[in-house]
């Protein structure tokens, strides 16, 4: 089994940052071996695109690649997910987020999960295999936005977000004005994010190499998940005795 992370990362300081900001980035956490195997797997997914519209290789990535599937139950990944969410967790999805040169990025959005019950967490764990620099397929966030638990945050541009959803809102805990924070991530970075955080991705520059990335999502059971791209056959093939693959 590949060693996924070079160090153990999630300590009290990281927990505080994740809970206050909605995200935390661990630079260079992936081992070189993991990065090499992830790059091969993600390039394989990229080569399959667009594929079957009903079963898209980038949405159901673990169903198309054994290495990506093997990471769902990787002890270091499960330990990280449980350190954040507690013992009772469910796997939600594994989605390839490769961004070739010229990719448009993604407009501002948040995701849905158990809006009425803040005890139910939904964690996104991004692997930025070859990283990204500012202004080139970089992730951007609004620290504190996750605390609003708003599944409907949408904006096409930074200005639209600032003049729309962010207008007249403050950080729910600190009371500070909300700010857009563009992130940089050196190769091998892992980012944790609560799913209700407002986030978007800037376009990848035309001449840049493909940004290899994938997200693994885990959540506390108890509510329906709409992001759960998982076929029944795959769910059964991966089922253990711990309920990790079930919906509830
Ligand atoms: O591509 C990324 O870095 C983030 C993708 C994203 O917005 C998402 O997974 O919700």
C-alpha cells in the first residue's frame, strides 16, 4: 500500500483554522510515491473523457481506476476524515478535478448537506497533486462563509459575489468583513474544506500544464446527500462491515 501522507497533519491548530475559516491547506503533504501514482491515475481518467454522459469518468472516478478506489479506504485518509468528522463517517464521492491549460475554472458556489443540522458535517479533501499558483487554476475561498450553512451560494465572478451574497454579511463568529482569499498550493498539497464554504476556481492559463487534482468527500451519516456519485454495483463491491459506503 502506498504511503499517502508524509506526516500526520491534523492537530488542534488545524482544527481551529478549519472551523473558523472553513478550509485549511497542508502544503506538500502527499508523498512523492502517492503523487506519482495519482498522476498516472488522473491522466488515465482524463484520457477517458468525455465518456458516458450518465456515468462520467470524472464524476465516478474511483469506479474507473483501481488506485483511486483503493484510496477510499486508505488508513491515512480514513484517519484524517475521522479526525475531523468523528468515528461515524460515510464515503460520499471521489471526483477528478483535472484542469488542462485553458480550463475555465469554476464559478463561485457552495454545496448542500443537512442545512438544518450543524452536527452533521460534510468534508471535502482535495489532493492538489502538482499544486497551483495564484491566478492559474487556483482555488479561492471566503473564510467564514461555511458558518452560514447556505447551500445556494452562486456567483459568476468575484465582483458578483462581493456585490451579491457577501454584501452586508460579516464573519458569523469574528464579526469581521468577509473577504475573498485566493489560495496557492505547492505540489502535493491537501486542502480540507467544509462543504458549505463559498469557493470557486480561477481559469487555468492557456499555456499551463494540466493541474492534476481529485477530491475525496466524507460526511457524517444522517441526511441525504445529493452529490453522491456512486453506483449500486460499486457500493456493493466496496462494502465492508463498517457502513462506510452506505447512504445513512
Ligand atoms: O477544482 C477545484 O480546485 C475545486 C473544485 C470545486 O469547486 C468543487 O469540487 O466543488
